[in-house]
């Protein structure tokens, strides 16, 4: 299969005169010329991150579990009174 594919590409190259073989140096020169036209890279950071004397923002610590309060052990309460305390009151007209 690969031999057949190589033979087809060689036949196609010979049919068009093998132009790629002679034009690749020209394409390389064009690519290098266009690469020279690229803009210079700029620094994205205002200070060098590798500089040990660079000023940085202070780091603060905040606990993620600070507002947690344990609710155990809780004294068992009668479920009927708890349920009645949170159910909506019936309307007067019904």
C-alpha cells in the first residue's frame, strides 16, 4: 500500500515537472524573511518574577472552616412540636 502511494506521488511529481523539488529553497527563504518581520515580544509582567528583591503583595490566612459550629450532640426533641413549628399556618378563609 505504501509502495503504491509512493509510486503515485512520484508519478504526480514527474507529471508536473517536480516543481516542489526545485522551489523548496525559495519557500525556505520566504519563510525566514517573514519570520524576521515578526514583532518583538514584550514583557507582560511589570516586574521580573525571578527577581528576589521584587515587591509582592502580602499573603493573608483565612480559615475556610472558621464559621463552623458543631451541632452535636443535640438533645432529641419531640418531632410533632418541631414539625408544627415550621409548617405554614392555614389561611382564615379556608
